[in-house]
């Protein structure tokens, strides 16, 4: 978690610090360091139940702070990216279609994280009934159900926030597919790997909506994204093994390799 936070903050600062970037060359890959904060927020929601009660409050606050900062940075970067698309149009370079999948991961992971955080908050207030929720009515009678009401309200607030993020994920999924069709991408490139994490993040976000609120449509959507993830990952593995793996260097006779190394050394000595 510390590495993810450090990566997000330091790399984002370096992007701001190192040199100017022409507007037409603005690339959505600058969003990648920011996604790390959403991953940390997700980890906080996943690890909530395993923590000591004294640490659960701090865990929820830290996870929400990471999620809030990550989604704020995501919104600003996506706004710049859309401005670039409207003013300089879509770059139909060979890898641009697959790079268009990157925003999907930020929205899917953000939806998954906020669902886990709000559900953990609901568990926290119903189990521990913190002091700030203990109150009485005008007649002095305590209101023991206030914690449950607040917890459920926060959980449904997280539900609507997750729907907002998933809706953006659905839009950018269609956008990425249309970019691939417009570019007429054929054949394998290493850029295929950029689609694996976003598809998996959307699958997790949709599945969590189904698990918490029993909406069958999101179970189907989760299955579609999950199957797409498996297909893309298997094709990427096969493509890497067939095209990126240095077969010739491994199976080439040792004498040929040594002769090439000697030729390179002689050339370097001559230049010196």
C-alpha cells in the first residue's frame, strides 16, 4: 500500500515537473499512476474485517482519503483527455485503441473501492455504534436504530456513486471498442496488455453491485467483462510467447552468438 501511494504521488509530481508536453501529444497513460490510489482504497475495504477494532476507524478514513484523492485526480485528467479529443481529435496510432481502455480501469476500480468502503462503514456503525451517533429524542428516549439508518444511508450513497463511475466505465468501453474498429487493428502487439486490468476492474465493480444489492443485470455485465478479460489475457499470453519471446536468440547456436558479440566488441574498439 505504501508503495502504491508513493508511486501515485511521486510519479504524478514528476509528470508535472519534467518538461512541457504539447497539448496534441497529451496521452491518457498519465492516468496510470493515479489508479494506484484507487487500488489502495480497495485494499483498505478488503482488509477491514481482518483488522483490530481499534484500527478499523483509521483504516476507513485512510481508504476514503485515498479514494477521494484518486477520483479527483482521475476526473481532472479525464477532463483534459476529453478536451484533447474534442480539439485535436482521436490519434489513430496503432496502440491508441488499446490505450483508450485505460480510463475504464480507473472508473471500475473506483466503483469497486467505494462500494467496499461504504459497506465497511455500515458494518462499523452497526457493530460499534460510535458516540457521535448516540442521541435521544425530545422526550429523552434513546434512538438505538440511528446507527443502522445512517449506515444504510451511506451504503446507498456509495451505490449511487458507484453507478455514476460504472456509467462512465461503460461509455469508455464503447469508446475504446470504436477506436479499435476505426483503427482496424489486426495482429498482436504488446499494447493488448493494457486492456486486461480495466476489464477486470469493471468486472469486480459490477459484481460488487450485484453482491450487495442483488441486481441481476450487473451479474450479467460482470460475466461479460470477466469473459472478455480471460480472452484478452489468454490472447496476450499467446501473443507474447509467439512474437515477443526471443526464440531466435535462445535456439541460435552458441558459436553464432559469440561471433556477433566479438564483432560488436571490435566495432566499439574501432570507434574508440
